[in-house]
C-alpha cells in the first residue's frame, strides 16, 4: 500500500505542475488587456466558471468531505487565487455592462457555493454522502469548463486552420487529464476525479487529432507562421 501512496503522490505532483501551466495560459490575454486598457471582445465566462470549479474542488478535497486529497487542495487553491486575479483585471478594464455581468455571475456563484457548503456540513452526514454530492457538482463544473475547447475545435473545423489552437495547449490538456486519471485509479480510488479527467483526456485527443488534420494550414493568409 505504501508504494501505491508514493506513486499516487508523484503523479499528483505532476498533475499539479501541468495544471498550473494551464492556469497561467491566459496570462498573455490579460497582459494585452492591461496594455490596451480594454477587454476588447474577451468574455469573463470561462474565468468565472473556472473560479467556482476550483472552489468546489477545494471543498471536495477537505477532510470532512473526502480525505487523502491534499494535492487536489493545493492546485485548486492556487487556481482560485489566479482566477480571482484574472477577474479583477477584467473587471477593472471592462465596460459598465461587462462589470455588471461579472458582479451578477460571481454573486450567483457565491450564493450557490455557500448553499452547497452549508447543506454539506449541516444536512449530509458522513463523508460518503458528502463526497457524492460535492463530487457530482465538481464534475458538472468541469464539463462547463470544456465549453472553451469546444468553441476552439468548432473554429478549427470551420476555418480549416489551427491558428487559434496552439499545439502545446491540447497536448498539455491531454497530459493533465492522463495524470489525474492515473491519480484517481490509485488507492483510494476516486470516481469523481476519474470521470471529469477522463473527459479531459478525450477532449485532448480530439483536439490533437484536429491539429494533426489541419496543421498544414499553419501559415496565415499573409504568409506569417502561426505560433505553436
């Protein structure tokens, strides 16, 4: 059992490192927002969804919900801080309408998160029931975060170009999913981590296939090379 614990920890640390890279992926977007002092056509939706996705995974991994999950707490706690930073930057440079959208959806998210936390603590007795309820919610939020890759995949198919899908992003998503699937399979088996990351693996494979199919279109109409 000890060797499985060590292996699970090593894979979890690897998953933390890859996940951290994915969290930092939007950084150039926000550097651009700060430099141009406008959010342009960027939307806050994926960052709001990611914020509460991370928050629910932190709740899930707490000892009174699901024990032996410290590595899930570490990366998702960092994710909460990063997503809040992104949203603060977006809010500062957004229009009145954009700010209102952030305020409304963050407030809804806070109310929902608070309600689930109180129900989990006060109404659900035993870690098994708590794990099931919070785990299902976590998986639902994970599915919501896949909406961005779906949009990108649709654009790749429509334009027959991988201009908007740098190679390392689907590769990192695929490797991240693989790491957490392996983590979930080690004792103690974690079905909720397994399900959402298995979907991530499938999403990563589809994106890599699309990249392979359309990578011949790496040059734009003006002949410039597309960044991988």
